């Protein structure tokens, strides 16, 4: 048996970054994900007082009566929101629009934390209905189109996902796609 090295055939893998820019962006995203436990414990550095004074701002905890507890609640919402946003902007599946629903839920929960002294509607799902009214039917229609094409054409599911996938070139192009 010969133990020969495999020769490079010049094929480009779809899983490896093609350029230096995507390697840098991937490294930044991986670093952010790796430091999320630290980000979640940032509330430990906040004093256990009603009013928290820094050189940038003054925060009055109001409803929570303790700035430390208020920041604990905020980091409990902001860190998962950060992870879901990373997932949304890096997801390559046809169903990635469904991730907009938990993003909207976390944003609403953070807004409620800041305005907890005010009366907000206790039926929080009402604010989610417009987002779900757009996302759920669009996902169903995309799934129905994929199902029809699988039945009509002899393509694999991966080939159809590639056909339906919208891949903007830049991060801001992906953001602009929704506005």
C-alpha cells in the first residue's frame, strides 16, 4: 500500500472561507460567541444601588430598586438577542426568516424592561401579530414552492435550497433586504 498524499484538484469547498475578509468576519463572530458567558456576567460590575452614576450616564433603576438587578434582567435579554441576531445574519437556510419572531420577542422584552414603570399591555403577543402575519405565510409559501419543485423536478433538497437562498454580497446588503 502506498501512503500517498492526496493531490489538490483545485476544487473550492463551499465550507471554507474563500477570502481573507470572510475569515476575519468569521473570527469576529466566533470571538463574540465565545465571550457571551462574560457578557452575561457583566451585571456583576454594576453596584447594588438605586442610582448608578458613570462618567457616561446616570441610570435610575426605578422599578427594580437596584441597578444590579436591572442590569441582570437586561443582560438576560440582550445576550440571547445578540446570539439570535448572529444566527439570523449567518443562517443560509431558506427558513431563516422564522428567526425574526424570536428577535422581535427579545427586542420587545428589552423595551418593556426600560419602560416597566409605565403601563404596557399585558397581552404582549398582540405586538408580535404583525411580524408573525408576515413571516409565517412567507415561510409557508417558500416551503410550498420547494415541495412543488421537488415533485416536478429531479433536484435534491439541497439544490432547491440553493435556488431559493438569497445571498447578498455584504452585511449591509442583507440588512437593506428587509427595509
